C-alpha cells in the first residue's frame, strides 16, 4: 500500500496541486452525473481491485505463464 502512495506522490510532485484536485474532482463529478452514486462506486472499486490484483499477481511474467499453463494445455500460451 505504501508503494502506491509513493508512486502517486512522485507522479504529482511537480504538478500544480490545485489543477490535480480540479481534474480529480471533475472526473468524479462526471462519473456521478453519468452513472449515479452506486455505479460510480462500483467502477472505482473494480478499478482499484484490478490495479491491486495486477500489481500482486501479474508483475512477474513467470507467474503469469504458470497461471496460464494451469488454465490451458502446457505450452499453448508460449
């Protein structure tokens, strides 16, 4: 979890904080207007879940290959 915050702080380090906040607020407001509260909440939760799963399980290529070999016949993925 600390790694995510470090990456975000590095990303926004040299940016104007007001502009970053305004863009995040605009995106959130657009999602709320278009989809409503619960659908927006669902979208945000699935996005965060996908990010964490991707970082945890798919950052190593060998892990992905082993996982695909379990799903498909061995050697089909490569």
